[in-house]
C-alpha cells in the first residue's frame, strides 16, 4: 500500500470569498477530533493566510473575533470540546524559541501555524501544508499532504 504523503492539489482563489470557501472545506474535511494535527500556512504578507485561518475557525464553530496572532504569537480557541491554536512564527528566530510558546502543550490541540518556514523542521511533524501565493488576478493555494493522515483528508480528493 503506497503512502499518500506528498499528495497535492492546486486551488485557484480569485478573491477573498474563495479563500474563505477553502477554509470551510478544510474545516469540513478535518476529523471531529483533530487534536495533535498540525496545518502549516505558508505565503507572503497579504497572501491570505490569516483569512484562511479565520474561515477555518469560524467554520469549526468559533463566533468571536479572530485576531491575527502576529504580536501575541499564539491565539487559543476553545470550540466545544476542541482546542485550536492559531500560531504565528513570524517574530521568532528559530526552533529554540518554541518551548517559550508552550509548544508541547500546544500539541494537545489542532495547530494552525503561519510562517512555518521560521522552523523548517515543522514540516516533518505536520499533517498538511497550504501555500498561498499571488497568481494572475487573484491567488492560488497549493495544498500538500505531509503525513498519511493528511493525505487521507477528503479535501485533497475534492480540490481541483
């Protein structure tokens, strides 16, 4: 049986609504208990990482304000029985700073990590990577499975 790691799909995102729709599809594809899952969001400033994360959180059932974690670094959310951590690594200098964020405890929830390139080793621990980039008149997302369970998400089968 072959591994699904490395499975990927491209998604055209002509506007913010399309990015939000991708967040909704991601939320619908995740298992009910996504504790321990890690989703990496890569892309330039303004590419839509926070828009995607907000849509994911709202689609999981969060109704409050969803600020960017640029300054707080970690924004925790309790959504029913679910813990979700929206993490922004832009302001850290490397892997040595992760313990100061309470990294071990964060693994108890679903982790949505912006700027994972600050800690390249995270790719080996993550389940899914979504790279957002500018393209044409809009944006494009490349959804890449980094683990077998990430490859099993219906999102990778449905995305075109």
